[in-house]
């Protein structure tokens, strides 16, 4: 099957996933769904950047403010994919994307994408948690049981997405706090190993994904890297880029 069609099928199947608690679905934001363009599928280098959590991701104007709405809305997959394109690549949203995360994204993209900024790119962005807790983090005051119920709705989702997208490199800006869910999202088969003597595996680690022979690296979220030490932020990003090019 064509990769774009396979991705659409995966996202459509997600509409049938349910949690044991309808109240959790009503709290969850709609899912963040990628919409890669032709350049992704034909590029020699395809880099997937994975952040931590999708916060404030709801589309009231589309009538999709929750995971429940996503399941019920007509053509919700296409609507959310188009929302991804608008958020990531719309000119009017550029002024909102000057955070450490987006600066790191642009630096990595500039290293692997020779084109101009825009929707046609071979460097994509997503998050480990695709749905927020009503616009808030699942690691705040949320009951752990509630978080686990939300995770069940996307069980196996990230791994299947990676299989379809077939990236040639992955950067997890998730930090060690999310390692438990990262392992679960990748079918429990990851091994973190040192990358460079300058950094501990908590700071930067190479991740081996089961049955996916792709170089992947996990480090802290760029916001944390920059707060911890500005030089470390630049060193880590530069080292990841160098390793992805090896």
C-alpha cells in the first residue's frame, strides 16, 4: 500500500480505539496527526523529531476539541492532518515558533533539507503523547491511572507510524522522565547506550528500536537543555546532527 494511504488507514483505525473510560476521552485533546508531503517519501534523508507532549491541541473551529469529537466528527482524520500542516508551516504561525524546541527543529532541518521553509520537507515533527489532558500535561496533577487509560488509546501507535514513515534517523527530545512510556510506545524493546564521553545516557543516548535498523537518539527537551547550560544545548544538537550523518 502507498505510504500516505497506509498512514491515513492507521489514523482512521485510531478512531476505533477506545479507553475503558469515556470521561477520559472527553478530557483528551484530539490527536496530533502528521501529513508528510511527497518530498518526505522520496528524500534520501528522512528525519523524524519527536517531542514530549501535545499541549493545547484542539480545533474548536473544526468542531474537534477532544478525542471524543475526533471519533465522532466526519472526515476528522483529514481535518486534523490539515491542521498539522497549518500549525507547522503556515506563515502566520512563524512568530509563535521561536522556542528552544523550534530552534532545534530548524537547525536539524537546515542540516538535512536543502529546500526553502514550507510544507515540502524531509524533516517532520511530532510528539510522544499525541493527546493532552485537556490542554495540560499528563505528568501534572493527573492521576497515574488516568494517564495509563489515555495511553491505552494509542497503544502501538508510534511504532506503527515509524514503520510506515520509514525515517532514516529519529531524534527523541523526550528526556529520561518519559523513558517508560517511550519503551512502551516502541513495543518495550529499546536499549539506551552512550554516544559520547562528554554526556551521560540521561543527557544523550543512542536508542536501538526493535526491528528498526535506524539511528535514533534520545536527549532532553531543548527547553531543559538550554536552561541547564547554553553551551550544552548547542553541543548536543550538533553532535546528534553529526551522528545522523554518519
